[in-house]
């Protein structure tokens, strides 16, 4: 018993399952043999497949014997179900069974139209479907365009690379022109799949395909959002199109400057000086955890108040104080100090010119020392000059 159950389950996996039940259109009842393309054109010496379905609208299940009549001389016609030759089918009520009519056409078949008929014979119902096959030495140009990944995601700094397969389904070699329609200011170029050479057209042999790459670069100031790109492949009278999409996430962009754009300040040697610094986010996303730091000449001290900014929204700015203390022995003159702002994935830096002056205390002390020295000198001259 278990052996029979195992065999039944194994066969159930192998055999194609019928299409799910569907309601019959109003006023339609019966058995039908259907195909989307009852007339098509092929070349001699090729194999063509016609997709069929045996449709049951509101009728009890019935076994139908399948056959093909009026087969042209030298042709081979085979009915397939689930990829295997079949001789009968049984669609349940309001369902269909998918079939394929495979036609092997000899190379010496005459150019022109040939007709054959597919039959489904049941005990109470019989249906027929005429199929017309036209033979031509050259088929009209036919193209297909298939993207590997049609939708990508990244920031405005990302490069979006789409792999596309261009297929020539016609009977002759074609030079296929490539084109795209992208949003304004987006840069879109076709290149070789494994190279950097830009392309505008590619030759493709009959029945063959080639892979190309479409590189899309958005403008740096693009807003976050969803953007569509249309791609076209054309040759002679044939055209194939496909739709691509890219989703741009927001990206912060930090700028650093002094108040009112000033990039210079004055400081006194050995004294802490507060310099107002403006941090601006000109990007399209919040800049979070913005940390401030600086580098200055040896012995200098650079701190910030505050040192960390929690967040800066797009288009907004925050002011902080850079507390700079030159070394006490600094010589008067101009010095370069670099200040930085770093957020997650974004940073900015700016160099400020700091003009250092010496302390007035040391100046007064210096004048005092000079004065004392002069007094000593005058006293010495007066004392020893009498002798």
C-alpha cells in the first residue's frame, strides 16, 4: 500500500497540474481549443512551437483524444503536455490544460502557407483548431531586450549599472541601435559588458544575443525619490523596449565656514579665542552625529562647544564655537588651522587663517625691563662719570 502511495505522489510531481479553476465568461459554455497565435511565420529547416490550451467552460470532466490532421508532407507534428508527448487530456470544469504543438519543418519545404488542424475528440464533444503556418526564407526583424536587474537603489553619489541582454530573433544579422530616455541631467551611456568603450549600436548575429551595460549617473543635487528610465533597441522596422528604475536615497552634504563666510580670525598667544563656525547641510538627507575636530600648529589647543551636533536637517545650518588657544610662546604672524565636520558617510573641512598677536602683558613687562635697564645705565653713568 505504501509503495503505491509513493508511486502516486512521485507521478503527481512529474505530471503537469491543470490550470486553476476559473469562472466561465457570462453566456459561454462548452469545450474549446484555443491559441493566442493561430497563424505565424517561420523559416524552413526550423522547429516551431504553437502554444495551445484545451478549455472547459462549465462542462463535466471528459477525456479527449488528441491528434493532428492535414500535416504537410515531410513535416513532423507532435502534441506535448508538460514537455512530454501526449495523446489525451482531461480538463476539469472551468479549467484548462496547457498543450504545445511542436512542428519540425524540413529545409526543403516550399515557401508559402500551409494549414493543419488540431483535434480533441471526446465521447460527447469534439473540437478542432485550424493552424496556419507561413514559410519564408527571411523573417521580419524581431528584437527582444531583457534586463537582469530592472530596479536598483543607491545614493546620488552612486553609479547605477544595468546589465541588458539584446537578442536578435530574426533570420539575419542586424546592427541594433541602442538608446535611452532618462530624467533631466541624468547621464546614461551604453558600454561593453566587460569594458569601458561607449556604444551606440552593436552587431548581433541571427538568433544570437549580446550583453551590454547601461551606466546611469544622477546629478549630485538630485532629490531622493523614484526615477524611471526607458531603454530602446531598434533595427530596421523592429523595436524592443524595457523599463528600468532607480531609487535614490537621500545623502547629506556638509559645508563648513565662518560666520558670514569669513575664513580668518584673530587670536592672542596663550589666550583662548572663540571663533563662530557655521556647519551647513546642503544635501537631501539628515546629517546625524556630526562630530567636530581640528588640527593646528604644534602646541596649540583646539576644542569646540558643542563638540557633537545630534542632527542637521537638509537645508539647515548650526553654529558652534571653535575655541582656539595658540601656544603662549607663539610668534606674531599668520597660522593655518584646519577644522573638520564628520557625519556618517559624509565629511567637510575648511582651513582658517588665524592671525596671532603677542600678549600686551608681555609688552608692558618688556617696556618695564627696558625702563629699569635705562635707569640703571643712567645711574651708573652719573656715579662713575664724576670720577
